[in-house]
């Protein structure tokens, strides 16, 4: 029953007994709106650090008219350690997985975005970026990246100069050694990388490698995704073998597939016409990197970094030699029990 407010209340006014007290007093009382209780504050998500190469010119995206390379302030690379067999460029999916992917509309959208980005990439963009400091994307860091913060160099698979023609992975070559890696895709890029690591331009670095007792090595990676150019490289392999020497045949890789745009952005391969140089430790971590032609004291920084990593590797190998070998206690107990039973 609803009771409306009466305009005048006589002195003998009384509440009607037919309605409940709650309904009668509701017309005379007011209530405040209850405030919502504050929920438990969720922890703030950590901000993703900006890439140290965010402003560097690329083959895609907006064209850059002015750019000044800066020293790397943070490590570059992949956050996970490489594994042999990765980035081989071979589709290992089963027929069922391929069918499922074929009818997956979300994956179609991702693939469409990748194709659109590749088609919209200007052909001469990388050549036009060469006028900006000869294509130099970044300056080498003034010191080595710390081992606990350094990121990893990806595994790549390609054919070496060995005559067996079996594709090889780079990760087994890098493991447990200090590696000076030159990455290039053309003769021009190879000449730029040579300003860092060739014996003519940096003889002190080669003396350090020869005096390391096999702990350091020079590795060259030639990335050539064009089928015609890859065929020309194959034709000139005999001359490459003579120039490099038989001892280095297994450390010269010709990579045809597997270098995706994500990998290029992660390790700083922003221009295929430019040469890049990396200094890796025994765990495939990028401890130092350089791009384009060598400038200033970058050459001295590479030599000092290689010496330091060699010393760290010597200390680590000594520590491994001192550690006692693991004993299989389970087999020992079984042997003792069998001897007692006999």
C-alpha cells in the first residue's frame, strides 16, 4: 500500500494502522546514496622500455630526412637463448596444422598485414637511407653490456663453405667461444663490416684472436634472400674458399631464409645494404655491436671488449674444471646391494 505525503498535518494526525510501519515512515525519511567501496588497487604494469633503435631509419614506415646515430644505451637482441634448428625457413607443420591455419581467419589477418607491409615497402628506401651517415644505424656502446642484462643473438641456418653441402646452424659454432660476427648482404656492406674486423683495418683484433688459444673466432654471415644472387655466390664459392682459407670454411655462412623482420628489428639489422658487427660471448649473448663503417674509437672498443670476454671465458672454464664430476648415487647403491646379496 502506498501512502502519499499529506500537505497539512492536524494535531490529531496518526499513522494508519493498515499499512506496515516501514511503508508509513518511508514517506517521511530520506536516505543518502551509499558510496561505492574502493576495490583493491591492482599493481601497475611495468612500462615496456622503448627500443634503443626506435628513431633509426628503416626500410618501412615513415621516411626520415634527418638522423644522427646515437650510442647504444641498452642491449639489443632476443630475450630467449637460441636453439639449433630455429629460423631454418622450413615449414615443419603437419597437414592437420596447415589445414587448421588455413581456415583460421585471425591468422589470415596477420598474414595479410605482413604482406601489405612488404608490398608497401619502397624499393629504394634503403638506398636513400644510405645518405644519412652512410647508413649507420647506431654507434657502438662505450663499454660491454653486462652479462646478466645482455640479450641473445638468434640462431641462423645456412650453407657454409664446406664441401658437404649440409645446412649448418650458427648456435653450435658460437657456443663456448668468443665470436666476432660480421653480418652483411652485399659487397658494399661487407666492406663496411671489414672496417671493424678485417686484418688490414684491425690487425690488433686478429692478434688477440690468434693469441686466445682457440677461445675466440671470426665468423661471417652473408644473408642473401634473392635466389639469383645466391646462385652467383654459389658460383664464386671456389674463389671464396681460397680467399678465406680452409680453416675458416665452417665459419662462413650463406643464409637464404629465416631472417624475419622481427629478428632484424631485435638485433638492429635495419638496412640490408649496411654491414653490422657483433661481439658475442660463449652463451650467444650480444655484448657489443657496431653498424656501418667504423668511426672514432669503436675499433679500440671492440678490441678491449674481445680481450675482456676472453678473460671471462678462461675463468669460467677453470671453474668448470675445478668442480667435481657428478656421481650417480642410485647406481652405486644398487651395486652395493647386489654385492651384499652375492
